[in-house]
C-alpha cells in the first residue's frame, strides 16, 4: 500500500482564508524535495511567496509545476469580523475529508504556529477519528 504525504500551508486575504494542500507519493518525495531546493536563491533557506517579486513568483510557480505533484486549494469566504480560526477550521476539515477519499494512508503535515495547534487537533480528529498527523 502506498503512503501519501500531504503538506498544508495557509494564506489570509481580506474576505477569504485559503489553505493549499500538496499531495505526493512517499516514493516521489525525495525527487520533489530536490527539485524544490533547486529553486532556492543563494542564501535562501526556504521558499515563501510573501517576500518574492511578481516575476520571481511566476518563476517559482513554473518550477513547482515541473515537479508534477498534486495540489489543491481550499477557500473559505469570511464575513467581516469572523475569526480566522473559524475559517481555518472549515478549510482544514475539508482537506481531511478530501485526503480520506484517496483510500490510502496519508501523513498530514501542517505549516502552523503553536497557538494554532490546539485548535487544529480537534478539527482533524472530528473529521477523521483514526487520522494521525504531524503538527
């Protein structure tokens, strides 16, 4: 049985909360990591679009598309004053349900902050009682 690796990161914009999920077969992970590392500029330790120019972002997207991994984006529209934690919970629950639909074991790794972990755990367990996650 194949094990899949799922990596999740979030982004917040006015009126919406987005979570992206990259899904890759464990056997292909080394190749994808090497390809991703090759996109780093000298002195960079990690990729983060926030600090990149539009031109560089386009180059990164092209490079990441060449790695041929699956990716999905989950969007929760939010009303003014809605807590971002509520929108995050909706997106995360949708991701867990989507990952379960693969029928394969999935190791879920979230980009998070320690303050979010306490909120994320119950969402994962309610959406998937037998899930395991690296938070």
